[in-house]
C-alpha cells in the first residue's frame, strides 16, 4: 500500500474517553504517488457486534437427519459521523497528488454509551476510520480504535456496600446400610459486593463436615461471565466464562470445621454491564469449589459481585498515587457526600485489559484493504498507597 495514515487524539494521548466528552484529534495522511480517487472521508463511529456459528440438526429431503452450520449475529449502532476531506464538486474521480495531508476532527460523544469490550464472540468498539475511496479499485481503509469507559460509581447505590453470603449443603447416604451418612455445609462470604480494578476481593470460605466423606482441594475463583445475544436469524445466546484469578488450597488434615481466607486480585477489566448494551452483557462472580474424594460430585458456592470504575469509600477516602494525564478530573464528593474535601473520581491510571483466550475478529469487507492499529481496550485501575492496600 502506497499510502499511510496516523491519527492522534488531542485531549488524551491514551485515547480513553467517557460518554458526553469532546473527542478531537488529527488525521495525518501520506501518499507516495498519484492516486485516482472519488473521495477521502473520516468516519467516527461506535457499535457493538456479535457473531458465531453453530451446528443444528436438519431434516433432509430423504427423511434422514443432517446438520447445518448457522451463523448467528447482531449489531447495535451507537453513533456514526462522516466528514468528506477531499471530493470533487461533480462527484467524479480526480487525482490525489503525492504529499502529506492533515485534517482536524472534533465531535461530542453521546451521553450514554457502553464501555469498550472485546470477547470471543463479539465486541463493543469505537474507532476513527480514514477511507480513500478508489473507483474500480480496493478502497484503502485506516482504522484507529479508542476506548470508551462508562462511569460506574459504586457509591451511588448502597446495595454494593451490602455483604454477600451463600451456602450449599450436600447429604450423603450410607451404602448397603440404613441410616444417615451425614452432610457437608459449604458457605462463602464477601464483606461487600462492589469492587474496582486494582482492589482485592476478600473471600471467606467455611466448611462444616458432618460426614465421613473426605475432601482434598478447595478452589476460589474470580470469574467473568459474558452473554452474547444474536438477533439473526433468530434470538439466541452464547456464553463465555473466563477465570480471571484463582486461589487453590490443598487439604491434608480432615477437620470437622475449617475456615479459608484469601484475597482475589482484580486486574484491568471492563465494568459490569448496566443495561447499556442490548447484545453483550458482562457480569462477575466469585466461585468456591470443594472437591470431594471418591465418586461424589463436587460442591459449588457462587457469590455475585459488581465491578465498577469508582470504588466504594467505606469511611474516609483512600489515598492514591495520582496520574495527571487522565481525561477525567477531580470532583468534590459523591452524590453530595464529602470525603475530606476532594474525592478522586478519575483513576490514577488506565491499563490494557488482560487477554484471555481468542478474541473476536471482525470480517473485512471484500472491497477494502484495511490497515488497523493494534488495540486492546484500557480500563481504570486504582493503585492504593501501602496503608490502604
């Protein structure tokens, strides 16, 4: 390709924005030879897209059953604005001469947008696209994504301050004998349900074994669950389960009662969904798994939690190491509450999301040659001072 294109953002070199903010920047287009074109355009757009294939049984004409590969898909468009940089007055082709061309752009982002996300079967994506429209040739397309982080302030709703506890009990029978084989009671507890990246989830697992069944391992996991919803050819859901953080306890001595405690670290992650996207929903939970010996099935306790972008302040506001080059600013209080004057509503850093497994790859239009900047969404991460860690 004899053309290149770079895009910079004025407000934030990291390319991280919030809904409702002004997005502005500059497109720098360089061409090395004369190109016959119809137009050069810049498009700024945001959308969600899901797609996957599945095998489904079908009845053949001869009455025999068969399988058919079906593609399930859906798309949500949030905004799209296009500007013509170069075009002829009559709409016909013209020659774009070699050289360097610059164009500044600016838009106000919509006030309601879901946070950026990329998963196995879909993505929530925002990008600046520069297109060289060439008649009878492949279009040259240059894509530069940016991140949207929709604020999720956990201090707004007191429900996130409430503890989470769940229990399950399993009864055992005596084989070839009458009577009670006893039971195992598994309980999980988290002191509150709202957290932000950079924090730890303190988990307590309690085991009360009133049986002769032995257990040998306990796993405590932080799990991200994503539901992808299709519209075409019909509504259907597909799910992705990712273990984000794992703690394992090997059990040697068999005590009638046991308590296990651990802290699960939260890496850079997209916030939980708050009904802002119709086709992708993200949720989080802590799963406690108790593995018993023999032929018995394992026991599970699942505790739902919420990942936000502003952590809970259970008392005085914690101290943070502040990075000043972020798009948001310090504001006073949360919903009228004061925490020793200024309250940090901008996180100290935006860090690339952890990558787990295959990522969704969007299909390229057969009439385009696409150059795309490598991109991983960035999310706010809080770095606590040592006293508050």
